[in-house]
């Protein structure tokens, strides 16, 4: 793959604000000069992922990953450098030569097209195209297309989600055989079922196909809905878990919803794929659906990275309401999200509501039918008891008061107590007295604040820094290297010292690379220097150094102290350590003459060390 010209890379980098770009993937909150959020590369509860707008770099204080905007995308989506540049350019509306784009993205896969992962992705992409072609352009796909049209989906929505049809006739296996796809690749794709003789047949037959995409928008699995229901077949059939697909980690439509979530500040969790697509067709694009009946910790973590507020919008029937309560419980116990519920009218699901009343009415309902989790619980629990009897009424009130005991806001408590008093013709003072006697059954009520009301600025996140113990010499090397890179006068001074070298090989390598960098660059830019370095470890080291908290100006005598430690103290410390080891070895061997010689040498070295301290 041809290299992209340096001036083009510079143009893309200069046109891109790393904070804006990363905010597509991570919810960032400003703290001091930097922005912090939950790291997208590992799971954590306390934000340790930092983005520095001034330097256009990111750094995780926990896992150590760091770099510029290109490196972020390369790490997150397994892209080559050229692919990352092209994708960032598209985000920043920088026009690139068509040849550059084709060279970087030819084939549609990221990274090495021959890698097992990319071969599997290519299979799913080709399968999606085939299924879509069958649905939209063939006679055998017409019944499925008629079904989707009958449910009110437009051709545009069908195209947006890449819907397709897998007919009863076995077509996928012959399709790939003509392309001479390796048998083992087909076996591991999840697209086929293998019999006892090792023969493969299409897994999906007579099903409307919903492609499942990863966060990069690549097809990695399918969910197939039976077109003609038969008793011995499930209504929905999902791909098995593969190298690409882990249903615990995937949310349907997450790749498309992410931008809308960022703009609107909240995410809607739907129960099914059709609900997500109906919302999209109605102009509501911040919806996702889980891949199973219950949310997983991995899915919740992905949601928390991009928003602080989530609305649960499940079916309005009894099973849907029960699932809503379960989802709220899981979210409450496993996240710090602000929770809300969208209660669909008439016991319908969003797709049914759109079919009956149209897109505009659904969009309005998704905005106006919002309520707090407490309001939902009050309404839902009322259906679980016979409140016309004294026993049922008391059980209901006891459960509701236990929930209200978790609400920290006195005003919010007062609103719900008023509703209870009016509903059951009770004195509010009696309810308040009873509430004071109730022990809260769960925590985190502040996450149940009214979701339709946006409050002021929340408290900045507490950043989590991994504590690394470093010797005084290493601290001096890191600080001196930082000063040299950022202050040209310090650079000239240190490079003018004959025989100067850093003690640690990694810092010496960065120093050597910086010499090459300054031969072609007049000033230092961290995001630019990272691209100049091709070793991942050294890139992370530079970003780690850039994340040091040093004063903006160099203090008097600071550089002299660093040089003294590196050029004088470090060699002496090394000699003392080597002498100690030799002394231990001589004692072990019983070499008394050698012991006496080493003891004398050790004493002299310690005297030199003492003299250095007094100097």
C-alpha cells in the first residue's frame, strides 16, 4: 500500500479536533485542561482516559494506550494508518485524491485482507450483498419484500439497514464455492451448518435477514426472521458466536446511533430490531436494541461510553412491562446512567404504533411519553396487586414507599407522595411518616431524576491514574526529555554536551528519533511526532511523557539537576550495584582476597556518592 504524502496527512490532522472526533466514541467531560472519559480499550468504572485538546493526543492512565487521532482509530477499529487517515479525513470533510482513497480502502476490509478476521468480515459483507440482491431484485425475494412493505418499511429504510432474504433454495454455499473460498473459513463463519460428514449447508433459509454490524459498521453476523412460520423452527435465528460475533458485546444499530446519541445527549433502548428501524424511519436515530432478553455488562459499558442518559422503550404489553422493570434493575445495579422510561400508548410496541398512526405520531410519542423510573414503578406495581382490597393496597404502598426511600431529592419525593395521597385518599403527612420508617432497598436514586429535564453541569469525573514507581534517575530522564522536546533552548543545550546519552534505551531511542524529527520540522507537535515514530511501544512512551504534570516554565537549575543525575549519578549508581553483586558472588565462592578488594572499591564508590550529594 502506497504511503500517503506527508502534506496530506498534515492537512487532515490540522483540520481535525481530536476531542470532537473521539467524542463520537467516548463521552468526554472537561476537567482542567484535559477531557476525561471511560477508556474504550478496556472496561473500567472510574474514568482514566484523557484527551488533551492543546496537544491533540489521547492517553489512558490505566492501560497505557496513547497517541494522536489516527492512532486512536487504528487501535479502536483495527485499521491501517492509511485507512485511519482516510476515515478521519471524511469526518473533517477534507477531500482526498481518489487514488489515495482507493489505495487505502480497496477491498473494504481493514488491515491485512488475508487475515482470518478480515476474511470472515468479507464473507459477511458478500453475504449481505447477495441477500439484499435476492430481496430487492428477484422473484424469489418478492414475498419477503411484500411482507416488509406491508409492515410499512420503505425501500430507503431497507437499504439503510441492508436487509435481505435467504430463500429456501441453498444459494450461499454455491455462491462462495464459485469464489473458491477456503472450506475452513466457511466452517468458522457461522453462516453454515455442518453435518456429521463435514458437509456444509446454509444456516439461514426462508428468512428475512437483518445484518448485525460492529461498531465500525462492518457486518459480522445475521439475525434471520422466518417468513413463513413453521412449528419446528424458531421465529428468529441468530448467527452462532464466532471470532467476529459475541452477542454479549453487540448492540444492534450502535454504529449508526452513536452520532445521534452524541448530538441529542441520550440513547433509547428498544426491544427489537423492527422498533429501531421504525424509529429511524420516523426520524429518531438514537435507538439501539440488545441481542438478547437481558442487557449484559459489556453492552451497558458500551452505552456508558457515549452517553449519561438512557430511556428504556420496550413493548407496552405485560411481558414488555416486566422486561422494562428487569432492564431498569440491571441498569441501576451495573451503571451510573440516568434512567428513564418511554411508555408506549395502548400497550403497543413502537413498530405497531408507527404502522397504526404513522411516523410523525411515533416520533412525537418517543419524545412526549417519557417518565421517570419511579413513575414507571408506581404504575407497573399497581398492576401486580389488587389495590381494591386493603391487603393489596397496603402491599402496593409498602413497595412504593421502599422505592421512594431511595429517592434523594425531597422535591421529587413530595411529588410522588402527593400522587399517592390523591390516588388513595390518604393524608400525605401519614405517608411521609411511614416513609421515614422505611429502610431504602437499593441505592443510586439520584440516577432516577426526571429524565425529561436536563440539569446543570455534573461533577467532573475522578480520574484514575495507574501508579508506576520510578527511580529518581528515570524521573529525571522523562522530565529532561519533555523539556528538550518543548523548549528549543533546552534542546540546543543538551545536544551540545559531548558524550550525552540517556541511561534507559527507550529514552535514548526517543531522543535519537527526535533528532531526525527536528531535521525536517522546525517546531515540535506531539501529535505529529507520534506519526514520525513507527514503534507502538515508543509511541505510547512519548504520550506517557506528554501526560506528565510539569510546570509550564523551566525553573532555574532544573536542567542542571537532570543532567547531573543522568551523567554523573546514574553511572555511579550502576557501578555501586555491580560492585554489590560482585561482592555477593565473591562471598558465596569464599574468595576472601576478592572480597577485601571489592569492599575497598565499594567504600570508595559510596564516598563518591556522598560527595555528589554534598556538591
